[in-house]
């Protein structure tokens, strides 16, 4: 593979994946191929949504891009640098809540700053600002245990924003929210995204959410995940989600996804029957 | 109460003093809660003692073998003679000199408690340090973990001769015994705690650019603290057991030695009296540890009540 030989990649794109594959527990009896042959280019400032059946490797791909796991095949670059370790430039918001229970909300949000040795005043100011954006400034001094699941996830969003990342990786961040809150969080996310100029990679199961947010929707096949198609959405923002165009997109994405989910279930049944 | 408040602070506006009075009332209610707890503890113990007394009154329990509480607690002065024998039997000191019976019990109890405490502190500091180092440095893991795993199933009793060879008699061997009894298990428990820290928490710190040392200091150590304090509390009972064994085999004076003395002189009253003292000491110790636990682990919700609704 040519990308294996090239230590540097000329593209300055926010994320570049070439031939990326991940096999969990590679080389053991439990080896499990989650992703294969991913080629993907994400421009600076682009909003990309990952859509795919459960278990197809969307979270895995975000981990690889974040640098938290090593790809077993292929390589990932970010702004021309090979991704080998995690970096504050690429913030990941995890699918499960991941706040530090021993820190208050604002201490959680400013954790990254404290790692860099910032003083308390600065940390509190930055945290207040980030929490303001997610509508949780009043909960600054609470502990994560005192918050609801959705509130915790918003704190996690604030924490990622406080790092001012160039690439924001979001793994189903709004899955636990009610429809209204989710709509507000989407609007807020679009604001933040526009202001920050960061690229956003956003995983979701909700086709509505994909249509509301994405510049491009990457649809994955069932496991092992490959890119099935990439659907560009060039509706201007703010989007009218009840327009004919939006409706057509929803139908198209639903069809694409249904095929894959059907296939995933068919495969499972094939597994269940002893050959 | 509110009236008193207003009288004592004439400058305070009535409106401002009301919440203060309310919070003071709440505090006194919390005090009542505390009283209730003591009351229940008292009831629980009385019930146990009552049953015992009943057995005695019915003639089922021979008072020579199983003297009921009112007998073994009645002659504290008498029992106290056997405590703090080290000071009492010093050369040139007569039985009437030295600390009073009550003081002797206190001194002996304090000596034993001190050994448990010292052993516990030394063992936990060492064990957490070694456990963290094992995970921090691969080479340290390979170098020391096999030995620790090998030694951890060895009964602390087997270490007793070693304690005496190394430290003779006095405080040191008894403390050594407590440390040996706890250390190996606690190292393994620390490692286990580290291995079960939520990966996401570690990954969050990693994506924020935390160094290895920062991840250990700011994520792993706070994350394992609740589990470690739990381990410590569980091991507290082990520490009390071991310290008695150590003391009873002559590595110092203390509660263990009193028990031994009672056994050798066939004095059931003294046995039960000592058991009662040990019980009270152990209970207090555990209570203090729980208090510390709540202080240190301020972020943990109180889950003891959550099953009450069932
Ligand atoms: N740490 C891990 N070790 C081993 N296998 C894993 C691990 N994480 C994920 N997998 C496997 O990799 C595959 C892809 O998992 P992944 O979490 O990326 O799916 P996903 O697309 O995010 O699914 P969902 O939409 O349900 O979150 C799954 O089959 C899963 O069993
Ligand atoms: Mg996932």
C-alpha cells in the first residue's frame, strides 16, 4: 500500500484516512474485524455525520481518528501529521458519560486547562463561558452525580469545547436527550461550529439529525464497517427540515440504512444456524 | 430557639435571622438523627446482653464458664489489675503502685489500637505505592509482582517467628505483623482497582494531552480511592485479629496478652471483659474510618438508604 511508505501526507485536510482498518484483539482467537478499507477526507470546517447500523464500527473509527487506538491497517493523518497519539486538537465526546465524579461541573469542564497548568481564575472563566453555551452555567458548582443524563452529556460537550479543538469528534452526544433539547443542542452546535471553524465528525442513529446537521453524510455498511456511500447535503442553513428536499433526503438515507440493518440481522441469523 | 437567637443578636433583622434559625433547627434535627443511631446501637447491644442474662437466670449458662455481662463488668477494678502488666510488673514496682485499674485498661487499649493504626497506615501507604508503581513501570511489574503474588497467600501467623527474629519484643514486631498481614493483599487489591478504572475517564485525560504522571495522579488515584478505602475497612478486622495473635505470643503487652493471661489462669470473666473492650475499640475505629471515608470521598452519594424503599 502506497500510504504505508509515505511518512508525511501532503494533504492539509483536517482528517485523512487511507485504507484504514481495525481488527479488535488481532492475532487472537477472539479477533474481530470492526472496520475495513476506510478512505475518507474531511476538509477543515466541514460537518460530517456518520450513519450506520449498530456495531458497524462508527465509534471505533472515531477512536482511531482521536488517536486513542491504533489502526491495524492503513493510516490516519490530521492537518498533514500522522495520528499516532491523542492530541488536544482532536476532542472526543464519548458515547457513555465520562465526567470525573470527584470534580465539580466547572472543574470537569476546565480539566484540560488544569492539565496545562492554568490558574484557577482563568479556568473558572473559561468553564463559565463554555457552560453558558450549553445552558448549564447555573450548575457550575454541582457534582456530576447531581445532574441528569442529558445534562451530563451537555457538560461533556462544554468540556470538549473548552479545549478549542480543531476537530470535534462526537459519538452520539445527544442520544439521551428529548426531542426539544436535542433540537436546541443541534442549533447550539451549529453556532459553535460556525464560530470555531472546527471540523465536526458526528455519529448518530437519527436520520433527522443527520439531515439537520451534515454537510456530508457518510453511510456505513454493517460489520465489518466500510463506507457504503457519502451523501452530500447542500441545503443552505438554517435548514427547513420540512421542505421537499429534506424529505427526499430522509427517504434516501432511510433506504440506505435499512438495507444495511437488514443485512446485519440476516448475518446474525446465519451465525445462529450451525453450518 | 428562634427567640433565643433574636435576643442574642439584637442587631440582626428578623427576616435575616429566620433562615439562620431554620438551619440551626435542621442541625439539631440532624443531631436527633445521630441520637437515634446511638439509641439503636444501645438497643441492639442490650438485646444481646439481655438474652445472655436470661440464659444465666434460667440456669442454662454456667457463670463459671460463660459469666453474663453484669458479672464480668461488675468488677472492673479487679479485672483492671491484669491490664498493662508491663508497667505493673516492672522490677521494683509493687502491685499497689503504678496506674489505676481504669488507667491500665486505657493504656493497654491505646497500645493495641496504636499498633493497629500504625500497621494500617504503613501497610496502605506501602501497598498503594507499590501497586501504582507496578502498573506505572512495566519493569517493576515483572520484577516484584511474582514475589508478591507468591507471598500473599501465606498466613500472617507464619510470619510470627520472623517478627520475633527481626524485632524481638515490643511495638515493632506487632506492627510488623499487621503490615505483613495486610500489605500483600492490599497490593493486589490496588492493582485490581487500577485495572478496573473506567477506560473512558483515562481516555478523556489522554485526549486532553495529560502526561502519564498526570493521568495517574489526577485520574487513576482519585478513581481507585473509594475502592481502596473499602479494602482498608475490610482489612481492619484482619488487622485486629493479627495484632491480638502477635501480642498473645509475647511480642509485647496489650489486649492479646491479657487474653492469653486469662486463658492460662482460667478466668472467663477476664476473657469476656477483654472481648468487650476489644469490641468497643474495634467498633470505634471502624466508625472513625467511615467518618474519614465520607470526608475524603465527598463525591460519592450515600447509597445505604437506596434499598430502603423496597
Ligand atoms: N474495545 C473493544 N474490544 C473488542 N471489540 C470491540 C471493542 N469496541 C468495539 N468492539 C467491537 O467492534 C465492533 C464495532 O464497535 P463500535 O463500538 O465501533 O460500533 P458502533 O458503530 O459505534 O455501534 P453503536 O452504534 O451501537 O455505538 C463491534 O462489533 C464491537 O463488538
Ligand atoms: Mg458507538
